[in-house]
C-alpha cells in the first residue's frame, strides 16, 4: 500500500482543490483529510458519515475553588503563564494550559483536577470517490499532530482491510507539528506551489523539511501563468534540488466554480484544466510506484 | 493598539493586507510576522535586517551520576520526553514542551536546563517601521514558543516608541493562531468569498470569540465566488471592514512581492480607509468598556 500526502508550506496554493481532483482520478484508494484544523476537502467530497469517534488528547488542569487554599504555588511554577490570580484564589486559562501536570503534582492541598481534554471528532465516511477519513478539531484546540497521527493510522488500517492500494492525503499548511505528523510513514509528498514570492519562499522551506525527514517529494506549480519568471525560478529550483516537477496548472476561474458546485475541477464537463491534472496524476502514480512502469524503473535504479 | 491579521484558511491574503496596512499606517508602527512556519511578510516589506537572535526552549539534561533511576521524571512527563529503561536514562528533546515538571519532581536534583533550538527572531527597519519576524527551524514541530518570543520582542520594541503593532498571524485556528491572536486589541479576519473561505471563517470566528475583542472581516478577492460570506457576517454581526476586489493585475503584483497599496491608487485609498476603520473599532470598544 502506498501513501501520498499533498503539502505546500504556504496556504491557499490549491492543495485541497488538487487533492479533490486526484481523489476523482485515483482508483482503489482511501481518501484522508489531514488538515484537521481547517479541513475543507469534505466541502467537495460531501461525505456521508458512517461513524463518529470522539478524540481526546492529553489532559487539562482545573482548580477546584473549594479546595484551593490560595497559596499561589501553581502560578509560580507554571511556565506557560496559564495560572492567574482572581478575586478569591486562582484560575487556569485552558487556552494556555499545556497539560503538563506540574501544578497538579505540586499542589499542597490537591486542589487541581486533571480531566482528559476533549479536542475534537473524527469520522469514517463514504463519498462518491470512495471511503474518506476526516476530522475536526474543536476551535482553538491544540494541533499537536496526535490527531493527524491517529487519523492516518486508522485510515491505513481501514485501507488494508478493504484491500485498497493507496491512501491519498490532503495535508495542512506550514512546516510544524501537523505537517511533520502527516509526512510520517508516507511514500511521496506532493508539494503544491505557486509562482509568487511567498510560494517560492515557502516551497524551499517545505522542500528542506522533506529533506530533513528524507521524504521523497515532487512539485506541482499551480496558478502557473500568474508569473512566468517566478515559474522558471521554481523550475530551476526543482532541478537544483533534484525534485521532480510533475507539471503546471494555470490560474483558472473554474477552480472556484467547481468549489461552488461541490465538484472536483476535473468533474466539470467543460473542464479546461482536466488534461493537465490527469497528466500530473499519472506522474504521481508513476513516482509513487502505483503503476507497472515504476517497478521497471526501480529495477533499473537498483541495477545502477 | 495591537492589531492581529488572522484567518482560518491559508492563502486568503493575510500578508497582502498586513503589508498594505503597514504602508498606509499613520503614526509609529511595529510589524511582526508570527507565521513562523512560513514567514512571508518580509518579502513584501523588504526591511533592512539589523539583527537576529537564535531562540531555544528548555529541555531536560540528566546528570547520570546523580540520577538514582527512580522514574519520577518519566512518571510525571505527559509528553513521553523522558524515560528510564532499566539502568539507562533516555530523553527525547523533540517531544519536550519545556514545562520543567521533571526537574521539579527529581529528588536528586539530577536534571538541569538544556536547550533545544527553536529558530530565530529577526528585526530590522523599513523607513520608520520596525519590522520583526520569526523563522522556525526546519524540523522543529512546535511553533507557539517561538511565536511567543517574537511577540515579546515586538511588544518591547513598540513600547519604546509608543508604536502600534500589526501581527501577521499564521493560518488555521489551533494553537499557533490562538497564540498569535492572544492579547490583540482588534482582530481582523481575512477571508475570500468561496465555500472554503466561508467554512474556515466560521471556524476562526468560533475560535477567537473567546478573546472578546472587536473582530471584523476583510473580504479579499471580492467578486470571485458567492455572496454567502456576506450573509454570514450580517447574521453574526461581524462588520465587513473592507473589500478588496480580485483583479488579475493585483494577483500579478502580489506574485512579484509588490504591496498593493503602493502600486494601485484605488487600493491605497481602500487600505487607508481600512486602517481608519480599525482605529474606529478599537475606539468604540474602548468607550464600551470605559
């Protein structure tokens, strides 16, 4: 089984629109939205939820005002500034509490409770493109990568049980916890870039991240016609870094039209970008070893 | 006044808005790029870098000769960052949140403060504007601690001149975005009139409502999609502070790193009006609390 993750560094380059199109084109796959913070893939796939699971991660300290003697040791010890004095004692800001348990363990009168933290929900669903695993963190919750890791693991297991050859994942922007967690165990990162100064800058950050974790990566340039020079610059960067350039997609108003119609852009009858995206998807399949040609290429590589 | 430019969805135009606001801002200003994972504001502001400082966070360092392998540290650690395997002490600094619990519970005083590099804080100037930014070390998972350092530095810099602060926040609505928006006097949410933009705008409103600060919306790329977002703003009493129409020319200018308010007269007027509106929101909120 193979696992492909779409990432970008910079947000808004078109990860989700392209992942939706790949979901349309790919066969025999599990779809997984690993952007659990601001997930959007479901807006296109319109999945029917089969089961909902609650997600708990870590704990959260809470002062019982009846037992608190107001000594203030917790405020002194907390390195996250989560404890503050109130009129008759102290309270803990749940947004700042990291759940480290230090205050709980040190409180001389055992006045601090430590309940589990209910952080969000995740879903097993079915869609017109096949099974989908997706999630939603509650607003403002910690995105430590634990939810991402859990969702991936569940999606992989289910894909194996259903004899699916591919887990196709939509990732989060950035290069921090959720992105690192989404790359873990993947076979290929598809980096969706754009020819803007920001897109170029963040492509380099995310390429460095893939190198850091020795993750094979390949690049798609979206909105390619916005800036021909920046496009050439990205192409040169890919050559220099040994990144496969899978193809380019133009900036096209059909992406928004498709989104409004709750469709993948490749599903539109008069889709102007379908051919390019099909070619890119074939390239991804080859690169990830999902097609016959790859096994041949692999042999050649080994012989070398 | 501290203004945070935030959004749920990435790529809606936070940096576009922050750069143009900075260009038209009246009075002393400090900008801080808090999107430390993918910092881009400097590409637009082109500030002259004057200094940088490597930042780190505390992680445990065990003195094996003092350690009696009692396991109190691994019992309390909630992040699986320290453990005793038989006679061997193992630390996993990349898992550590820097809470200091292991040090506090160690009966032998065998744990001291080591450091894990987080990245760096940079500062410089563009004309009269102080510009700060954070750059997370590639491979570092936790961005909130570095965001905290950038904010501390920005607040210190601004205080010295009595300057307003503009925060360019990271995308999303979880810990990094919350860390960035905490303490802001006005929250500006940048969205785009598409289904993705609207869904993530709602998430952002839910996440940041707890701060109980004036919050308004900037609709970027106005005209490309649907009007549902406006309806949502009307129903939830969120003022639309500005609309920035989509034009191919603006998208191309952005791609080259140009500041819209500097390139297009009509945008200059728009952002000047936005700056004024932000000040007005802040003033009105001040009157209400007073």
